[in-house]
């Protein structure tokens, strides 16, 4: 299995709720940041992707909160994509304070939207393979 893409983020004051915890909406923003960062690191030209009429979309997302994050905490955030051959694929993010403390998980069902037809691309893994230089970061191998 390929290693998950990883990045770090510092929790910003304006991403926290009234209790001083990282707000639920911020988890979604951070997970989205990790996905786009993963795509760029894999060699996907995001501008070309959009210019060619495709955009990744979220169809379903679940957040599992396990421990709190506060302003100034450094989060190690992973992004793992899993393809099963259909129109959708899964994106899983782990939020960690340190290697031993899983603070949250975000799991999403995603698709690659054809922006002109407004339908899901029937084989998103194939499209990602065409665009990525580092398929391993997207959980893909060179063979379909």
C-alpha cells in the first residue's frame, strides 16, 4: 500500500469556535486543503484540470472527532485516496497532534465532475492517471 500524503497546518484563531476548539467547518476546510495540496504534489496541474472542464467534488463527508485541537496546535494531516473502479472514490484524512494521537478523521465520498455535462466522470481513476506524475500519492498505480 502506498504511504499517505502528509502536510502540516497550524490551527488559526479564526478557525476556532467559542469554546476555543477547532470548529467543525474548519475540519472540512483543512481536509479540502490537504486534498488540493496532495493533487498538486502528485503533479496534477489544477488549472489545466479546471480548464479541461473537470473538478473534484465531495458527495458525502463524515467527521469523527476524537480529541480537541486549539489555536496554535500543529496538525499533521494525511490524505489518502482509494479507488474501487466506479464513478466515485474515497478520500480519508487523519488529523494528528503527534504520531500517537489521532484527533479526528474525515472520510469523504468524492467524484470528478464534468463541468459541462454536470455528470460524474465514469472512470475518475483513469483521468487522475493521465494527469498525475506521482500516482502513488493518489493511491494509483500505472496499470488500471
